[in-house]
C-alpha cells in the first residue's frame, strides 16, 4: 500500500527534525521539501502541496516570534494539522437515522468498485443491527445483477433486481417502494458506472435521483485514477448533489493521494475507505484518525470504539468479575476470540495502537486468524465441564481427553497441547493482574495518572515478557491504557448509542456451545 510508504517518508522527515541539534530555517526548508516530495510522489495535487508548505512555514514563523514554544513540536503539529485539513471537507456527512427509512444512492465511474462497495456498506450497517437492503439499477453492464445477487447472498442481505426490465429508473422506483413498505432502515441503490463524456447516462442518473429522492448520494472514487479524479468528481457534483465520498482500492499499488485530495472537487466528506476485496475490509474515515494512523501515531479513539462495538464492557460484568478474581477459563478464551474476530482485520487494529503498525510482518495477519480459528474448532470439540475448567476435567492431566478433542477437531494432539499452553499463558497473566488489582475499578487503575510508576511495575510483573515485548514494552502498554482511559471519557455516550443501535454482543452464550455438542 503506497499510502503507508507516504507515512513512512513523512515520519522519516520528523525523525530528522527530532535528531537535529539546532532547528533553523535551513532545516525547516529541508524537512518541508522532503514532506512535499513525499506528497507529490503519492500523487497529491501540486497546488495543495504548495499550500501546505507555505501554510506550515507561515505558522512556524508567526508562532516562533511569540516566543516560549517548542519549535520541533510546533512544526510537527502544523504539518499534521495541514494534512488533516487536506483530507477534510467543510460539509458534514449525512447522518443516517435508525428507525427511519434512509435511501442512499451510489454513483461513480465504471470499474470503480461500486457494486462491491454497496455490499460492504450494507454489511457494515447490518452488523450493527440495521435492517438493510440492496437495489440493482445497473442494466448497462452485463452480469451486474448477478454480481450484486452473489455478494448479497454471501452476507445475507435482501436485494431487488429484474433480469427482464431494461429501464433502470423503473427498477429503482419499484425496489425502493418495496423495501419502504417492509420498513427497512437502509435502502442502497446501485447505479450504472458512467463518466462525464456519457451525457445519456448522466441524464439517466438524474432521473433515478428524482424518482428515489435519496437522503444521501455517495460518490465512489477509484484511487487508481489519481488526479483524473478531480474533473470526474466535479462533473458528478454538478449533476447530482453528492453528499459523501468513499475511496476504493487503497490496498493495491495505487498512490491514493490524488483521490484523497480530489475530495475538494465534490466539497463532500470521505466517509469510508475500501482497503480490500473482502466485505470486512472497509474502514470508517475520520481525517484526524486517518492522518494519525498514517504517521504511525495510532488511533486510540478508533480502537476504543472498535472494542466497545465488539465487546461492550457493560455486557460483560461476569467476565470482568472473574478476571478481577484471577479466573480465566477456556470458555472465556473462546469468547474473547469471538470478540477479536468482530473487531475487524487484525492489520487495522494494529494500526490503531501507537508504535504497533510496523510490528506485524507481511502475511502474519492471515496466519494469526487461521490459528485462532483452529483453536476455536478444538474448543468446539470440548465438553462444557472442560471449557469451564471444572475440577477433574483438566485436559493436560488426561491424555485420553487430548486425543478425543484432537480427533473431534480433525487435528493432531500437539495442536491441542499448543492451545492449552496458550490458555495457561493467558490464565497466569490474568491471575497475576487479578492479585495486583489491575482489573478493579478501585486501586491503581482508578488512579492511573497519579500512580504511573506503580502501575508500570505491576504490568512488568504480571505480563509474559515475550507478550509484553510484542506489545511494544511496558511503557507503550501504559501509554495505551492512559490513551484508552482518555478516549473513554468523550466516547461513553457513543458507546451506549452503538449498543442501543444493535451492535453485536460480545461473548459466546453457553447454550450455543452446548447445542453444538448435544450429540455427545
């Protein structure tokens, strides 16, 4: 992904700034030149790069004259804020309302990934408990309805289309009316791909827009076409009221900067980024969080939101109570694996943790997910007593149980032993944290900012040294906990709102596991 290279180059320029003994105008020019070169290489419009460079320089000169400022921090802050401004729009995105019928129309060029993005968008809200549906109005491209039908079936979302009807306006009207009668929360209208030279298709798009009267028009912007996005986006903006933008294909070798800076042509905010072909490779876009992740600074607010959506803490009082007492069964491990899968791709989660974006090597994410799934299959082969680690059912003390679980999961006994070893590692850490009072509402965690050294010492004693090193060390863990605590304060209401909106509940109910093993 070329955008990660952009982040590395800008971070490299900041490193040069931090290691320099004296910050003078010559060094400032050199650093800004490196940043400008990186942005131009990422295909960002030259006009915006020039503006960014001059704005940073003006601000640094102005605030340095006032005196009493740290010049290094000032330059970094100015660059970050200008980058945020570059990918921001003045206009606020349309806010979907649950309980009301929201109609969203997708428009864009041919081959920009509209149909796949429609399904990703529907799947994103479906996972949050929304009632979503898809309408295929693309009668121009052969196989468009088949593609949407296949995608929608994979994620179990209702869809509407007609092989025999050639009028997309009629299909749009019928499909939207049908789903409105059935009181769907979100109806997504997928239209044909078109470009500004095809006036007939633009007229058709206007007709569909008039018939369905969408609450929001989303323009799908392909990151591969670079700065050519600007003119196309402008043409769409003049034809229909584009309310939001989704940038696609950012996982490939596309430079992406041209697409991100072309948002200015639509004067509409980016709401999502498509980062792969899979339906979960779909990131919400927040300018501040995006720039922060790009520069390897993490995104603790986004991380807290992902954790809250996947495993709301208010829905796991029993687990928190167990952990505070130092208890952690195989069933608890199974539930946490489930919650981890709900949080999305591991690479995205790692980018949100400061200092962790570079620690995951290429291909390690897929291998890690496979390993977790293998562990979960093994746990599905265990009895309820074994999952709850009841007395007399310990697997590591009975080889017959290990062989039975391995046979039921279709694996070898060594893999079961590996699972038990991982569980023991987590259990040991939880027991130590419980005894140290690190998981209680009172004590050290309640006074995290007052007793950082004490918490740091306890973290080092509790955690496995290898695991702690993988997490970037005890200091990084402490900073992460402080950041999460800070993110919790403004985000509490949002977390509750998501929970009410039907966010997936964390944890695997006992009945579900029992049902799978009822034949035993």
